């Protein structure tokens, strides 16, 4: 320690605990065996260490490895892989000894490059795709609120896909940050995307785009564009916070419709669409994300009913008709989905410092049913949500992304993370105070420097870091805590919500690798063709408070479905997916019309990353593509539920057509189902429950590869 004597601590581990020590003697100038890998197996447990004495800060350890063996008295084997390539294996050894192992002096084995195993996906390096890039404009969120947990200007971008020019392939919109217009890219065929210049987008470049979706707003048979304005770059109630609707002329050219929307000035996050009242057109939910300069005050979320007539777009604010919806919380994302299977789309809302809320649709009237669903007690930093039948029982289950567990935040129902918002220093300014539990005592999470910087009265009262360190939360802020806004989070893992069929849920955690980094985007689809739904998560976040730094431990992750609501992780060496940046929206689109979807990861302040399946000469598992043709006002039958059955898969598969899913994303309106090793003549049954509640069944065969089903 600085300016203190060196301290030596004795290891008081009981003598009954077995151990083994290993010292290596290398050859050819590496006498300590630096870089060698050593494995010790005992009692069925395999441990590995590397000879690397220089660790920590300005320090080096004794070049000796120590392995704890517990109660085991025998070592099954010690294996050493030397840097020059020699491998030694010594078996049947006793515990409690120090083993001195010398590297062989013979010539090491000849090195050969191992055969590289093919991955499922590979990045697409097309220049036309690399040009679709998000550019962030730096903004100092902490100047107004110095104790923010994270920055709000880095929450985007969003990404949406649809056929905009009627040529049958998917075009896209990438949200722009404040100071940069959104990017509209038209697919010219075979996956070649061309950026188009639009003066309407340029006029609104000062606005921070977040969520965006394509839908037929005025029932003219073309897909229009809705863009959410968000962020904190402008004051609350600024005109820059007005959302925008752009009308499509059918050729991919868009015109702003300023009178179509009510004059609402909320800093939003997501927009999701569905025909919740069954009148044939798409209505919208817009999530409120933050009140600029007043986080975590509850922002206003909105329910906009589509009242368009005679091709003149018009939306009215119906938020007050749904109790609890407008003040749902700090909304990150949402999803229209029929959770209870009654044929009416319900609304699920992901909240930060809150639960995943659910509003059931009672024949056109939304009613909050979070408590009845079993979700009310799971308070998280929920970010994204997607739906699919994960366990083959015919209803829709959900995966919700979250902060993960590889950060300083550690939460449980017994020891939640806490956040208070109030006037703690009598200055008249509300401040944020985060708190954590150590044992049964609650302490401030932020340190003395940043806390006293935001509230100078603390420094005047406490004087020293030691006094601050010894103070509990109650010592520091006293009775003011009881009068302030209090929020908590007790679940930070990304989770699976298994549905009992009646919108009651059993909550389980995704595999550990899914918790390594914050996840935003989430995608559910059978990507490997085995008939079981897989999951992909878009990971990392670069906007955390300065004391934490970049949350970049993930590369985004592929999870293979196992058919019972469980997943098995595939690393990047198998999946081929490596996204090192702060990935946000995760979407799918079949860019080259080969019947298998590409994955598109929107990345903050970076180009979009596209991944395509590598061509395989003998594709044993087949995918079957289903597209729906709806009617004007709902061109792709948003809200329809598709169930595919095949003799070659272990269970039926169910999915929905959505306008907005995951996190700030909208995938192309096609759904892909795995058929396993299906022969071309294998019969397939596709049942569609349409948005109006009617149902049809279409029979085809696997060899067709795809089907387009028109709504009756």
C-alpha cells in the first residue's frame, strides 16, 4: 500500500485440505517454463493454470503453481503443454507434494495448423452494407445529472425492414442520432443496398431517432414510416421530441405528414404496432423512455389509435383509456403479442427499475394484468423482448433481455439494487442516490467524490473520505429518503418467460454466457433448421457511468434451442457471430432471397454488422419460409399467429407476425420454420389465425421451400 509498510498474511487453510504444487523447468532459454499450460485432474475435477508470474500491478509472483484439491488424496493426472509444443502427462500421483517437472530436451513436435472448422455464420463484407453506419454525436448527460447510472444519448440506433418499393425484397431504415439524419437503404437485388437521400429526413436531423417501424398508416397499400424522437439532447417539452410519420409514395420516397400525429413531446424509446381494436388498421404503442434532465421521473407512454380515413392519416391519443399505461415506467421496449391465446393481441412492456408489465386485451380494451401474470415481483432493467413457442405446447413464450450479472450491480430479492430521487441537500434540486446492500446494511453505491461533487453539502458536513465510508445510507440522507421516489431492481439476469397458456408465467434464467454483458436486442427463430426455436442476443453497452467504463464483455451470443424452454450456448468459434461493439437492434431479413435469413446487428456509433449462413453442399436441416399477404391497412397481417406442423420435427412450431420486436427493431415480415431432415415430399400443415380472429389451414410439402398465404 502507498506510504505503508509491506504486509504479509499467513494462509490458515486447515492442514486437512489437500493441495499440490508444481514448479516447471523449461529448456531453450525459457528456464521458468513461462507460458506453459498445466492441467491437474483430481476427483473428476479438472483445473487449469498458466505459468505467468507477472500479474496485478507492478508485481510478480513466485513461478510456482498451486492447486487446491479439497479432500482428494490422489491426483489422476498432471498434464503440461510447453510453449515449444511438447506435451507431458504424468498419472497416478499423491496429493500434498511439490512436483518439479522438466521440459524434454528433444526436438519439439512439428507444428501444423489445425483444420479450421466451419462456423454457421460469417460476416458479410459487402461495401454496400458497410456503408449503413450509425454515427453518434457526443453529449454530456452528466452535466445536468452528475449521478446518472448511465448516459441516455447512446441508447440507439433502431432498425426496421420492409419492402418499400414493391419489388419483393427487404429495404431498411437505420435510426440517426441527434445531428445525423436517419439512413434509408433500398435493396437493388441480391443483397446490394443503396443509400437514398431524403430531404425530409435531413430537415429532422437534429432529432435523436430511436425506435422505427414500417406499416401502412393510411391504408393506401404502401408501407409508411414512423420514427420515435428520444434522447436528452434537448429540454423536456421541446419540439425536437415530436415523433414523425413519413408517407411512402410506393416507390420508396417519403414525405413528412406533420398533421397526422397529436402534438406530443415525450422522449420516447420504442414504437410497436398492431390492430388491437380489430378495425383493420395498425394502432401504435410508443414507450416513454426518460424525462430529459429528470431521470428517473416517470415519462409519458402513449397509445395512438389509427383513425385514418380516405387515405388521410390521423392518429388520436387514447392513453387515458387504459389505466396505468401512460405511467407504465421507464420503458425500454414493448411487444404486441397474444399472450393468453384468445385471438386478441395483448401488450407486454419492458420497464427499467420495474417489471415486464402485461396489458391483456379484453376485446379491444387493454387491462393491466401484471400481478396476475406472476411477473410483478421480477424487477429488472428489462431491455428487449421477443416471442415464440419455446416448449412446443402451442402458446407463446418470451425471452427478455436485461443488464446481466457481469457488472458492479448485484441484485436479488433479498438484497435489491436501490435508486432514490429527491432533494437530499436542501438546494431545491433533485438528485439521484443509488444504494446497495452489504450484509443487512444499506450503503450508498456511488463514492464520496462524485456524490459530494453533485451535493457539496455532503463534503462540508463529512469532511473526509473515511467519514463517508463509515456512513450508512440512513446516516447520510436521513428522513429525506422516505419522502423521495424509490425504485428497486432485484433481477438482472436475462430470462425466459414460459407461458402456461393463460398469460401466467414461470420465470427462468438464460444460460450463464448470456449474462456476461448487458443484452439489448433479442431474436427468436429456428435458425439451424432442427425444428426448435433458437435465440440470439445483441450485447454490450458503452454508456455506463465513468467509474464503471465500457460494458464490453460480450460478442453477442447464439443459443441453440432444446425444445423444452431451455437453450445451449454456442461460442463464436461455432456460431461465427462476433460483434465487439455496443449492439442494439437485432433483426432478420432475407437479403439475397435464398430462403434463409441474414442477421443484422445495429451497433451504436458503428456500421451495421450483417451475418449470413455459409453455403453448405448438403444442408441436412431445411428451413421453410412463410409469408402472409394481408389487406390495405395491415399489408403483412401484423398480429397473425402461424403454427407449422411437420412429421419430421418433434413438435409443432408457433410464431407471430409483429411490427416491432426485440429492442428498437423490426424484422422483415417473414417467418422461418425448421423442418429437420425432411424429404421434399414431406407434408406440411400451416395454420394461420388472422388478426380478425378467423383461421385457415394451408397444406403443402417441404420441397416447396416457402409459401405465401393471402388473408381470406
